C-alpha cells in the first residue's frame, strides 16, 4: 500500500509570513468604498433642501422629548405621527446624547444610510450570482440608468436624487430591504424557525421606518421566497418540509408583532389614508423621460423569465408594476413611490448579464455598448452634476434659513406661506402655524383652517385687529415674508436675507433667541 506524501507549498516574499494566504479586496469593496466617499461628500455639499427640514424637525422634537414628542412642524400634540419611527427615535436619542442639532444628525445619517444600502446591495446581488463584478455593475446601473429628465424623490436612488435624500428614512429602509432580500435567498425549506422569525422582524422594522418602501420590500421577499421554494420542490419534491408554510406564518406573525408593539403610532391607521395621494400624483407624469434608460435591461429580464418562469427578479418586476398600475388606476398615487425600487430588477438583471466571463458573444458586446452609452447619457444629462460641481446640471441649492432661525427660539410659532421657508425652518426648532404636509397626528380639517388663517393674515385687505386676533389665537410671534409681501404696521423687522430679500419680523410680543 502506497502512503501518500504530503508536501507543503513553498511560498516566497511577503506572503511567506502568512503562509501564502492574504486578503484581497473584492472589486465591490474598492468601487463601493470610493462611491461611499464621493457620495458622502456630494451629500454634504448640498444645503438643506426639500424634505430635509421635515426630517430634521422630527429629530428636534425627539431631542426635546424622546417619549412624548410634539407634532413635527407645529405646536400641537404629535401622538400618532408616522414620522416617529424606530429610525427617527434612534436619531433623537443620538441627538440627546451628543447635543447635536436635528439638521446635523440628519447630515451624519447620510453616510451611515449609504453604508447600509451598499452592503445590502452587495449581499443581495451576490446571492443571485457568484460573478464578482456583478455588484459593481449593479451599483452603476442603479445610480445612472434612470432617464434624461430629473427624477428627484425620496426613495429614488439616482446620483442626483441621492445628494438630497441620503439622510432620509427611505434610504435606510431600502438598504434594509436589500438585506431582507438577501436573507430570504439564504432561507431553506425546513430551515431554522429563528431565521424566518428574524426575517419577519426585519420586514416589520422596514414597515415602521418607511411604510411605502415596505410594500416593495414585501414584494421582493415574496418573489424570492416563491422562486426559491418552488425551485426546490421542482428539483426535489421531498425537499419541501411540511413545516415550511408554518415557518412563513411565523415570519408574518413576527412582522405583525413588531409593528403592533411600536408605541409611537399605529401603522394600521395608514391603511386607506388618501390624504397624501394628491401630492404624489406628479409621480405618474413624464414616466418615459424619467425612466426610459432602465428599459435597456428589459430584454435581459425577459430572457431570464423565458428561461425560468419563477425567476426572482422577473417576479419582483411583475409585482411592482402591478402595484404601480394599481396606484394609477385607483387614484392612490402614493403607491407610485415604489417606482424607484421597481427599476431594480431591470438594472440588476442587466448588471448580472454584463458580468458574465469572456468570451462575449456579439449580442452581449452590443448590449454592453448600449448600456455604456445609456449610462454616459444619464450621467451627462441628469446624474453627473451630483459629483461634478461644474459644467453639468447641478442639485437643488435652496437658500439657507440659518439667518432667520438664529433669532427664533425653539418652539416659537412662525407664520409664513413661503414653501421653502415652511419646509426648512422647523428643522432648526421653530414651529409653523400651518404645516405644509398632511399628518395623521393632525386632523386635516384643522390643518386647512390654519392654512386659511395664514392666507387671511397675509391678505392685503386684512386689518390690524384681524391680524392680532389670528396671532393671539395661535400664539404667533414671528413672520417670515418674501420681498413682495407687505410688512404689517405692527411688525418689527429683526433680520433679512440678502440673497432672497425675505424678511423676519416679530409680532405679538415675540422675543429674539438669547445667545
């Protein structure tokens, strides 16, 4: 009998110190790390804009009272506001511990959310394919292949939109959705009960953080779970353990339990709430201009579907399209918020196809050329200005309102009908007489009455007694007027903006902030 001789491989140079084994970064580690750094700087470059002030205001109210926060933008009770999610409460606790302002916490949240997003993307794509360059190409497709018209909205992950929304709860929720999809792909029929329950708990957290993103997250979990489970049954009928359905039931119960025990708001109260549908109607306008570059991946996704009728990306895309179509057909336009995630199957299937090892056939070379041209077009027309500060269309650069906020004590009520001021000032601590957006914690009829009072106060025909009555009724101490609005005789100018010409004035005994 011959005894095999074991030989040790001879190693030379620096590798000899580690026995020939050394860590080699993956392509995504390098590209993703550079992307994280560049987009963090790009996000920090853009001033407070759009919904940033709303999210900063949420942190300010939690910093003032973590257990019983007031309404995010008005001097009213805040019980029942869906803005008080686990994500926001964590931010509020961090602000209380560090003493940071709300807007500073939201700025710091951007790179952390981006880290969750990038790691989740990598895990999800690596669960679909072993091709090392697939996550890199998926990242590029997700951020560049949109359209040639700007699509700027919370939950949209083009480069340009990221400069404004990296610090929003929606970005964290989408990153967690990627993690949930990767988790689903690793589950096995008859596997650990804890694995299914943990997945359900994660989905419940996503639902609390950003309810509309959770719709797409659940669609992804369902599509991947169906594809994995049915595929196992087709190849080995005995692999489907009798307890698989029970395990998925446990996952659903875990998600339900997480949402129901959350004390700050009742997620079930959002079901059927149509107050924000009108705001989201614009999501359904100019769809070809905003999204047509993503359709480059449609032939690839169709081929995946032809090859496997239960392909997870194909199932996800079909279900997402159905939900978006439902929103359009019924007038529940809020469901259009998942359009950004509805593009992911197109973008990721394209990335996986292009990451195939060489040699490439001529159809694949043509697909690569078309994709490169589409990415370049998207970069030059819409996305590139996010990271190139000259020569390309730039992100929204709203004027800052620190010049006004530094005079208004936190909690004081400001009256204004300027859209940018109303969406920015509460992020520094002041309240508004009339919040610009509906919120379940405030009866919509009361919000409309307050908006009517703002219009009455600012009307050129209003009298001093009428203005005084409104100011006393709502505790208004400050006015923020644009350069074309008349300054009431009883108002005292405190500050003005050289950039916009807006004026801050105090009324009804208002006192400037002590510094």
